[in-house]
């Protein structure tokens, strides 16, 4: 597997996982972390297929991430992972109808510029 594919799989697993978790948790509702409710809350969460998909995607991310950081300097690899913020913003807008504000757009532009600049720097 080449390095670009490994990074792309990391980004895809993060995006899919986060969207699946959000979708599942919207079905469940707000989660309480009070001591007396932990087991009942865990049961609700772990019985939702979308939450399970999200958790599985997190596991896949971990596997892909091992391949990435074994090949690419960590600073560069993490910079490419920032592209997941850009993708998640637009997927959240499409799927969940979350607002995209001017400040969010500015943030996305700055993140994109940063990823580009890091990708242009020579790897050592």
C-alpha cells in the first residue's frame, strides 16, 4: 500500500466514523455520564448499529494510521489528517443540515492552505 492511499484511508475512516457516530447519537439522544447511569447509557449506545459502525471505523483508522506513521513524518501525516475537518464540515452540512458560517469557511480556507504548505515542504 502506498503512503497516499494509507493517508486517504485514514481520512475516509475518520469521516465515515464521525458521521456514523453522529447519526447514531442523534437517534439515541443526549448521553449522561452520571455514575448511576453509565451501564444503561452504554447499553443504549452499544445497541445502535451506527454507533457500532463509527467505533469500528475508529479501529480501522488505528490500523491505517500505523501504516501512515511508519512511512511519513508525523508532522506531515497529521497535517493531511486536517483535511478530515474540511470534509466533515461539508458532509455535516449535507447530511445533518448543520450551518456553514463565514468563520467556518475562513477556518477551512486556512486549514487547506496549511495542508498545502506542509505538503510542499521537503520530507526528511
